[in-house]
C-alpha cells in the first residue's frame, strides 16, 4: 500500500448519530397542541432535537394492539452546533 494513501472516516450509515436521554420526559409539541410522555434524542451531526412518544416506561407500545408500535419522531428544536468553538480548551 502506498504510504501516501488517503484515509476516510467511516460512512455515516455506520455511526451512532443519535444520543438518547435515558429518562422519560413530557414532550411538548412546538405549537403546544399536545404533551405526551416520551424520550428525547439529539442528532449529534446536526444538533436537531427530537421527541419520540412512548409509554411511561419509555417504550413505544400500545397495549391495545398486538403488532409492534412505531414511535415517529417530532422535531422539538435544534442546538446550533456550528457556534461551538473549534479550539481546544485553554488555547
């Protein structure tokens, strides 16, 4: 292999890009029309904050249905990661 060969970062599909809050919290939809229990996740690439409706234990389930329940994300806002300093602390 050529010593000057370029290296590439792992493709986006292989990264863990969502960080979930382990706690169940009340998710308030941005227009205030609803408030439901759920989990909050941050997309570490974009700063987008999502709420995933869930039961009080944090699982996307509906006891009245036999098939698995799918919890669709609700966008709650965005952390502006572009404003973070790129300089190491103390420099």
